[in-house]
C-alpha cells in the first residue's frame, strides 16, 4: 500500500475543520500545562514561606490623599463604625511596602457610599522604587462588594491600591487580603479574560495558519 505524499498529508491537516480542531486541542493542552506549572510554583512558594494568606488591617497600611474621619475633628463619619476614610482628591492611595511576598490575588475589602470610578492596583517588583503603568491591574467586584485583583503569581515588594478615581468618596476599609485560599480545582477554571482567549484564540490561530499557507503556496 502506497503512502500518501507529504503534501497530501499536509493538505488533510489544513482542511478547515481539522485545522480548527487541532488548534483548539492545542489550546486546551497549553492551558492545562499553564495551570500545572502555576500550581507547582504556588506549592513551591508555600513550602518556602514566601506565599502566605494574610489580611492587612487598616493600621498596617499607609495612605496618601485618603483621610481617616477620626483624625479630622471637623468631619463626621457616615455612621458609628470604625475605619471610615475619605478620598481628598481623585488619586488616593492605599500602600503596603517593605516586605517581599509572592502574590496571586489581592482583595480590597471596602464599603463605598459613592461610585468610585476605576479601582486599580500597582505593584513593585524587588529592587524597584517607582510604580509603573506597565505594572497595573484593574479590579473586578465580587458578590460581597470586595474588589479583586488577579496578579497571576508574582513576587512583589510593594502594593499601591487606588480605591477610587473621582475623589470625595466615603469609604469604610475593612482590610486588604492577600492570597485568599481557593479550591485546588479552580486553578484549572479560566477567568473571564482567559475564557475569551481560549474561545477565540485557537480560531484566530487557525485562520492565520491557513492564510500563511496560502501566501507561501502563492495562492
């Protein structure tokens, strides 16, 4: 029985449905490898103590353009509970610096009485002294009102959270939680942006490969 020429076998691979299926299969394989590598890194950092679950209280944080109502005798907090703050301009900061840690997620636990605009986080890598736009993470809001930042697993030496971008927002700060424990199997469940990449990335790759083959063949 004669074997098919290589060109014929490649023609079979580049059939639209088959190529699309191969790209999606490769995408799933790469995702599983990514999740396994991330799990291995997490376990390594947990074992050597650089990844810890902790909640930073308001007293463990520092603030810029973010005033505690208790420190201002001329201001009245919205209610009798502790840890009410007011942003005094449109660029307030909550900072935690001076200790290196491996961080996957940061959760800002707050209650805000006005729409805050954008809520963002900046991080410092070891050796850096200035926060950079290239090291910026936007938050998504959980059902309990907390703002969650997904850093993906990096070693940081400082965090800066901008809790609002409008100013004048009364905010009750409960704490900042690092590395909230999650079930192990959730590491294999993509987040919103990752779902988009997995759903559309293989299709784009298949279209690109098909176009590249046509160009190389002069079609």
